[in-house]
């Protein structure tokens, strides 16, 4: 198939209620998928001869705090043969956020899922090596969550130079 709308309809027909919605914006299609079915939907899209989405182009998350469900995990699939893009979206609750891993379907999801785990704290069940990838292993919290405390350093200008200069750590001889 060379039509993303037809592919979206095929997936909806195959998975029924597991596809929560099909959204189209400016010619791009996104399927909202039930969290428990994400790996089966990805497997279908990769292996079906009519779809052939053989490449996971991106995997990330969005935090909608304080709304519930809090997180949306975003998958962008690409069919190299058909030159088509298809987005998958999975809603994840803020309390105990976890979702099945798709690493067995798309091996490159390994690092993407680790990054989402590190930055948002979403656990991918069945992942082979789920640990921090960007932050130090002893870091507390998840920096891309909207409720993560912001740290800042006061900017030094001419009017506050002496005050800030006294607080700076310099190498002392």
C-alpha cells in the first residue's frame, strides 16, 4: 500500500478497539494505541506485506502534567520501501508510568527507551537493559518532567559583580 490512510484503516480493522483513534493533520496520520497492544501493533506494521514499516525513526515522550493521563509516548515509524511515515501515540498514566517495550520488534528502540526512561521516568517492561543513559546513575528525578525543579544560576552583571564573585568557587593557590 502506498496510502497512509489506507494503512491506518487496515490497522484499525485488524486491532479494533485497541486503536483508540486515528488523527490526521496536514497529511500526517497518528494512531492512538492502547498501551498493552503497542508491541503487537508495531509487529503487525513491520511484518505485514501491505505496510512494511521496517524502521523506528523516533521514540520519545511528552509530559502533560497536571493532566491525566500524564504522559504520551510517541513512536514515529517509517516504511523505506513505500517512503511513508506513520505516528503511534500511547497514553501513559502519571502514577506508576510503564509500558511494554518494543525492543524485540525494533532493536534500535533500546537506546530510545532508555532515554525516555532517564528523562521522563517511564518504565519499559521487558527491556533488556533499562538504566540511565544521559544522567549520572545516582541522579535523582527525571529532568524532562514538567514538575522537575528548575535550577538556575544568577547572571553576573556589572551591578552585582562583587556579590556573585564572592560566591564563586575559584581554584585557590
